[in-house]
C-alpha cells in the first residue's frame, strides 16, 4: 500500500491511503507518522478502506504535505554510493557517515523551496526509510523487520555553509529545504532494489541503484540503533548517487527558478521549484 500526508481544506493535515482508483482516502490520523505510532495501524487502514462513508480525494487534487511533518529523528547517511564517494575524492568508509536534520527542514513533494543566504545550493536524490517500530541495539534482521516503508527525499545542501567547517550540519539543516514524499510505499510491497534519479530543469543529472549502497537500509538502521533509539515515524536518508553539482567540473549549483525532480520507480516523484535569494555568482 501507499500512504501519504495530505493538507486539508481546513488548514490541517491528514494521513491518507492511495487507492487503486487513483485517489486518496482520508485516514483517522493527522499524518503518516501519527498513524505509524499506533501499533495496529495496518488494521486502522483496512477498516478505513472498507468503510463506505469515506470520501476520497482525486490524485490530481492531492496537496502533499511533508510525509512525516513531526518526525522525531531525521538521520542521514552521506557518502554511501561508490560513485559519489569517488567524485567527492573520499576513501571507502568503514562506518556510515551520519548527520542529522530537524523536522523543520522537511517540506512537501510539490512545495517551492525557498533558500536565503546561500549561493551554492546543490541537489542529492535519495531513497529514504521510514521506521515502523521501536529499535534499540537491534541486529540487521530486527532492523529489516522494523522498516515500515520507503519514500523519496532530496537532501538539498547549501555547500558554501557546509564547507565552512569540517562538520556538515549547518549546510544540511536549513528550514523547509528537504522535500520528502509523495508517498510511503510499505515494505511488504518491495521486492528488490530501487532506481534513484534526479533531474534539473528536465536534464538527468543523477542516476543510481540502491544495490550499490555501501550500507543498505537495514544496516543503517541497525547501526544507528546502537547509539540512539529509533521510533515509528523516524526517517533515515540512505545517501545519494553520483552526479551532484559540487562534483561537476566546473561545479554547478541551482539557480533561482530551477525545477528539481527526484524520482524513484514504484514510489513516485518530487517536483520542487527553487526560489534562491542569494548572490548571483554561484559557480565560482
């Protein structure tokens, strides 16, 4: 099944189920994270889907909010595809390179991205993993069983801020710059790897397959759980393939008005236009 968080006409949000009829069925939870926090969430979805009283929203009218607007933890893995490690001039990592974001960084699948104060805004198309049950000091089998599903993210990075110090955090945590969604594909419907693609103004700039991840989803969740508990609705970004702007010769960065598309077959696509309030000389 596919689950989404939709904005409602009253100004709130609701969890929703994608139906075979090309629509979204409202669920009794404020967002996907709140739904997953209920141990019986699958039964809740099944009951709602079987109810004749529910009114569905046509897919064309769906207004996607951030999939997990109140995610307790948003943890990201950098340098996790071999080609991206090479283009960044790094050695193959022995352990995952991790950093964190806040829920404030997240926005919806079709939202505009407003960036203030950065002239080097870069793209990073990623598969993201949604946690479905508590994990602490888990092995990989336990971690795999705790995956609720998968979604799409773009770890939009402000490289000028990121490179001010050896710590990446300040270049990764700008508010409302990380699109996530449009849906979560539940883990029971996944059989195989994912193709991850990124486009800038229609030009393919990134393409990779998650089979080449250095650390796969279950490995990442298991590793993270050794030092911090993961809970339902937490989000883990698995890293980006090669093709980021900073790795190009010369480096290339997003400009005001550019449209960034992030796409994974079977899940969907993000399409976000950028509003960049920064100096014009972004490619120096």
